[in-house]
C-alpha cells in the first residue's frame, strides 16, 4: 500500500492502532456474546471458553499489546484497558451469576466477583513478561486460573 493511500485513511500511526484495537474488541465482544448466549453450555464451560477467547486474543496480538503499552500511547492504553473491561465484565458477570444460581459456583456477589476477576485479567495484559519472558507469563496465567478456581470455589480440575 502506498504511503499516500495509507495516510488518506489514517492520519497517524496512533489512528491505525486505534482502528486495530477497536476491530479486535468488536470481534472479542461478538465471540464472548456467542459464548454466554449458548443456553446448552454450562457456566463452567462458558467460563473456560470466555477465558480461552481472551487469552487467544492476547496471544494473537501480543505485539499490538506491547505497542499500546508504549509511553507514547498512554491515551490508547487507557482506552484499551477500559474498553476491554467493558466488553468482558457484563458477560463474565452473567456467567458467574448463572453458575451461582445453578450451584456450580459458590460466591456471594457475582458482579463484584466478576469485577475482581477482570482486574486480575488486566494484570496479565499489563504483564511486562508477556513477550520478554513467556515462561514466566505462562506461570502467571496458571496462577490466574488457580485464583479464579479458588474465588469461585471450584474443585481442582486434576
């Protein structure tokens, strides 16, 4: 693509990054909505699928995540973090509430629990080891999964 054509559509590198982030968040939102809208899938499986979708997005776009965390992209970083939470939180809340109602999960406050899980998830997105030290990042992901099992009082999957 010629540079002139490129900048006809995008005024800067930042506007390109914004467009990519918006597109990916729309796709994530569609994926997560499909997951939580499936009445035949139990809450534990919905939770697993939801987390898998988020981790897949992180894996597929780790370079983008690193670029968004660049100091020159502070505004985009803030937008990414708040938008990601806004996409994930209502769907995760729905899954946790459904699981609690069915007795699959054991929490007193599904919405607040979902909020705390999203907060833990954002720590993973912020993780400097995402690209610098992938084995350490994967250990943090496993710790996240273990923490989620503990918060929801789920049995160990072993």
